[in-house]
C-alpha cells in the first residue's frame, strides 16, 4: 500500500504494477485522513494505491 499526493499518483500506480504484476487499486483518502504524508514528497497524501 502506497500513500501518495496527486502529483505522484502515477509513480505509485507504476510501482504497484512493477512490484506485484497486477492491476492496482486507487482509492481517495477521506478528508479527515489528510495527516498522512506522501511517500515520495512531504505533501499530504490524497490517494492510497494498493494491489488488493
């Protein structure tokens, strides 16, 4: 599972495809859950990218 901002969502999608060789699931975080940071930068995460 990768937490990412809007700017890095494409990188996270590609990382899941490369690592798990499966279709990634993209979910938008709830507004009250914005304290989680992006794994690629210091911005608040907007999406969760997962493999299942």
